[in-house]
C-alpha cells in the first residue's frame, strides 16, 4: 500500500486534487474530518474540539488503512489539525506529533497557495495570501524537520494536476525520488 497525503493551506486544491488522483489511479480517498465535524455541530471549532477532530481524522485514516488498498489518498492528515490549532488557538495537543510520526506516509504533496485564487466556502478563514503562505511554510518546516518525503506542488490547476499525476505514477512504479526542500 502506498499512502499519499495532500498538505498545505486552505484553497490550494487539496480536495480537488485528491479526487482527481482517485479518479485516475483508483484506491481509497479519505476526506477531511473537520468539515464533517463543522457541518454536524454547526459552529466554529474551539481548542477543546481539536482532540475529537484529530481522533475522527485518525479513525477515518485507520479504517481506510485496514482495507489495504494499493493506493491510499489522504485529503489531509493530522499536520493540518496541528497547524490550524496552533494558528487559531495558539496551542495544540502535543500527542498530534507522536501520532503523525507513528504512521508511514510515502509522499506528501505540499500545495502552494500561489497561482490559484482563494475561494470562500463558508468554512475557510484565510483569504489573505500572506496568511496562506505562512501556513504553507509552517507545513514545509514540519515536514522537513521530520524528514518526511515531500514534493512541492505549484502552478495553475493544470500544472498541479500534471505534477501530482507524474509523482503518483512514479511512486506506484517505485521510481519516485523526493527530498528535503529549503
């Protein structure tokens, strides 16, 4: 089983690209639990909600892993929960790092906020590019610090799709080489 995670700031194309990858390559796709949580509770989240949101994301991920698909595509993972908690509340449950590092991810596709427009959807809250760039940089810093395999995804929608498709094709063929990015 190969596990691909889409990471990065809101409105950078993670959900769209995850669906594109699944439609092309098959496998299982796991969505963002926090969207389900917000839809269900119909309110803004609080720091006290982060453990439940993170456990929900892990439960969805672990259920998909248990099915042992050839390809598992994660629209997000706990890094996003960790960074949003830090951004919104100035803190996060420290066990998120341990849970992130306890699972194997073959590739993080880290999507840049540049070159695509921010789109409001009722749950997004970072319309300013500078805020999304900071979230992108925080994601990259964490991924590099923990020596996780990463490929940066930039450009317009067509370029993002082409780069991601080529990377997943190489990953599945066993020929993908990724490294740490400054």
